C-alpha cells in the first residue's frame, strides 16, 4: 500500500520519540531493579517499585495540561527542541545520583525526566496530523507506537544490563558507578541532535490565554468531550494503561518467580515491547487508510485470555543458555500474546482521539487524554503497592486481577458505546479531520 510516511519530519519525530522513550525506560528500570533486590533494596518497602511508578506518573498528570496549552500556542517543533535540550542536564543529575549511590537524587532525576516528557507528549501526538496526510493517520500511529515499543525494549534490556553492572548480583564483579549516568547522557545528546532535523512547523494561536490552573484545562476539555462520544473513547483508551501499569510492575519480579537475573528478567519486558509494537503495526496495516474500531473488542478478548494464562499456567524454563531460555519460555509466549492484542486495542482508540479532536484544540484535548492515561498508571502503582503483599512469593497471580479488570472494563465500554457506530457493527471510519462543531455533535 502506498504511504507517505518516509519524510524528514516524521522520521525526525520517530527518532526523537524513540530516544526519549528509551531514556525514560533505562532510568525507570534501573530504579525498579535497585529497589527490588539491588543497591537500594528495602528502602521503599515491599512492592517499592510501585513508588517508583508513582514518581514516574505524577508529573504527567500535573503538567500535561500545560503541555497541551503550549503545544496549541507555539510551534510543536520549538516545544520538541526545548524539551530535548532539557533532557541533557536531567541526565547529568541522574549521573550524580547513581555515582554517589543516592536513591533520592536519582528519584529526583526520574521526576524531572517525566516532567520533561509531559511537555513532549501533547506536542508529539498533536504534531502527527501536521506531518502526515489524513489518510496515513492510522499507519503513522501504528508506526510511532511500534517504534516507541522498540525503544521500550531497547531501554528495558539496556536497563537490565546496566543494573547488573552497577550493582552486580555476582560478588566477583566490580560495580561500575559511572555507567548509568553515561548511558543516560549519551542517549539524551543523540535525541537532541535528531530533533534538530525536524522541519519548521507553524505556531498555533499565540493570542490564546494561558490557564495556570493545571486542572481547569482538564475539566474544561472533559466538559466539552462529555457532549460527544469523545469522552468514552478517551476513558476506554486510558483504561488500558491501568492494566499495562500493573503488568509492567509484575514482570520485573520474575527474577524471583523464575530464579533469573535482572538482565534475563528484562527480556520479558522486551518481549512485551516487541509484541505491542508488532500488534500496533499489524493493527495499522489492517486499518489501512481508515480507522477500524472493530479491532478493539478483539484486542480486549486476547488480553483477557493471555492474562489468565500468565496467572495460572506454571512458569517453566527450557534447558538452554541464559537469555535464550527466557525468550523461549512459556511465560514469554504468553507475554507476547498479551502484548500483541494490546496493539489491536489501543491503535483504533488512539486514532479516534486524534480524529475527534478539533484542529485548533488538538493539543489541549490530547494533553487531557495523556494526563488521564498517567492517572490510570498512578492508580496501577498504588494498587500494586497495596495488593502486592497479598500474593507472597507468587506475584504472577496478579495477572488474574488484570484479566478480571480487562473483562469488566471492556464490557462496560462496549455497552456505553453501543449504538454510536464507533465500536460494534461499525464500518472503518474515514480519517478526515473534523471541525470543532463536528467534534461535539
């Protein structure tokens, strides 16, 4: 099929997003492994990775509204350049924290990095319709989600490798204190260089009055969304992140479940990233030049099925070498299945969010949607921290909770969207951008 995605602007965005997501995940995974069984084990209590998750998500909730307003007011290229510049000193703060072995400085760097990313999110997704034709919107979203998940894979794997060298489980290895900071700084610099190649984009409405209340933007957007099907689509999209957040907190604990090291545990997270990326790409290809909402219930059913397998099938490792045995385990297969169907669930909903957003307010609407997704991730972190002690040495059983929540949530959203023509019985939707009046009809 013909596509116009091979353009300097979209490729520059792909690279900038790839490296930003990679850096986020390197730092997050380093902290996660360190509080589970590494240099800072026990300092945040049992299930302490949930606290790391909260530090990762709260800035997105507080700042995405500002990010949406800035994306609507200024050129999205300028916003991207400024956030990529800010990433460099943040990496230096993380370097100091790791070198001194100070958890709190490193957590500060994580919070700062997510503050930076919260301004990039609305500009990034709002920029896509400016860089590609409307007929390529589904494919562009599939591509950027695929590459984002490849970045998650690379960042997760790199985070596991660096964690094993920074705080070795093997007492014969010498810790390399400068390695985490050097990795984060190098990625930040290359990300900045990639953003420089982005073409000039026109600014938005510079006369727009800036609202300093971080929540009034969300409330105003939600009130407008509630007049149409937009709100329920956004809730269905955001709800996925509640389940994804739980899954991403469970998988690092397979160091205990399977008796493997951190590098091997990161393989499972990498498999999930590959699977989501493949699922997003396939969903984009199936949709072609349209939005195909019928993929949403298919994705939900697949997630329920594979979550149940992860919860109740005994994890096994084949008798093979390190890394390979994890990649070929039954657990990795189930993780891949869940990730693949996740792509089917999120791509149509994400494309619908962009289609239903008015052109002149797309940044504000998508900033609100971004904040909602991170609200669900925060809830996931709090849930995990609260329920983790109930599952003892079998944290994989929490996947049963994920399956029940996915089934209940999917049933609710399908029921609420019945008769709207969005999900059930609908034909693929053309992706022409609506006017503001059409968006609230």
